[in-house]
C-alpha cells in the first residue's frame, strides 16, 4: 500500500497535469493568433507560465520515482533519465528562455524569446503523452 506522502504527491501530479493541459491549450491559442505586439507579449507570458507548470509536474513525477531534485535543471535531467523527456537539451533551452523572460526589458530579448516560446507547445504535448501512463497507475 502506498504511503500517504506518495498518495499526496500523486494527487499533486494529477492536479498539475490538468493545469498543464489548460496552460498548454491557452499557449497554443495565442501562438495561433495573428501577430500583434500584444499577442507576442501574451505568448511570452503564457510560455513562462506553462513552463513553470511543466517543470513542477516534472519535479513531482521525478520525486514519485524516488529521486530528488532541487532545481528545474536537475529535474529535466532526471526526467530524461527516467524516460519522461526525449529532448532534455531542448528543455534546457526552454529553461534558459524562461529565465530570460523574468528579466525581459529590451526588444532584442523579446525577439529572441518569442520564436522559442512558439515552439514550446509541441514539447508540452509530448510531455503530456508520456506523463499520462504514470498518472493512471
């Protein structure tokens, strides 16, 4: 019988999964919208939020596997080791991009972040597909 702690972590993972589905859908919607400066800025903000939910889900699943992580970077690496992520290098690039969004104040930074943010939804979809079996068990 699983421990209470493990049950709570599984419940947390399931809630994060639902949150990630919603965040991903909202990011996809804004990515598909016609370009305007406001839509570009909204895309970047939704990317930032979606990444945060994704890494929290990854961290929770890594902990459920019995491994500990202290940062998004280590969570991504361990998630790749246990088969949750196929492209850890891409996820590390998304992490770098998310870190830039926190300090975005120059147009050059925005121009760097926006194309990367638009690529993120398909990686989130892959994560959702790989994660689902872990939540159904």
